[in-house]
C-alpha cells in the first residue's frame, strides 16, 4: 500500500509540473510581447490600422487581421467613449488550434496625425475554445485630442489535448 501511495503522489506531482510548465511557457511568451505592444505611446499608428473616430451617435465597423475579426460598435460624446464588440477567431486559427490559452485585447488611441496617445486594455480570455466568440464592452474617458483608434492583441493557442505546445500570436498596429 505504501508503494502505491508513493507512485500516485509522484505521478500527481509530475502531472502538476507539466501543467505548470505549460502555463509558465505561455505566460512568458505573452509577457515577452507585451513590452513592445503595451509601450506604444508616442509611436505612429500604421495607416492600414487607422480607424477614424466619428461623433454623432452609434458607429460600427469591422477590424480584420490574419488571426481574428472584431465586429465593434462605439459612441463618442466629447471625451467619453463607449465601445463594445465581438471577437471571432478566423478559420485558419480554428483549423490549426482548438484552445486559446491566453488572449489580451487593447484599444490604441491616436491623434489626427497618427501619433499614439495611449492604450487601454479591453478584455482577456484564458482556456477559451477557438470557435467561441469573445465579447467586450467598456466606457472610458479618452484624451481630448483623440481622432483615431486601432486594436492590438497578444495571445497563445494550442491544439487539442497534448498535440502541441502553445503557439504565440500578436498584432501591433504601431510603427517606430
């Protein structure tokens, strides 16, 4: 009985170590990208990523990248911005991965020349099915000179079961 208990405790510990190792690997790849993605103030927003912020009621649009599509709605009233949306991972992501291990979406705000003023987190997801949408909704105060917006994100995805280690993905709309 004593030998069986030791074997069980040993296998439990090794399983826990594998899970912990995967979480650390996914986190380090995610945090490794955050330094460049979340420190963008003063950089320029790429032209193809620029979304002109309009006033006068609710506006809507769609933002597409290689990994995902964001259907968004917003209303700007002075320095108040109410923003909501739905994120869907594209078929290429769905065909290659089953799980979004970690995901973080941020809103990038810029002035009329495209100079980035600030970036604000919108939503995060963990252990999320790649086929399920992610919704977000927020209201925030934005800098008065804001004229443009865009989205940035970081994430890690993996295949079903133990069929693959986490694979990092990201989108940074800023250029130096």
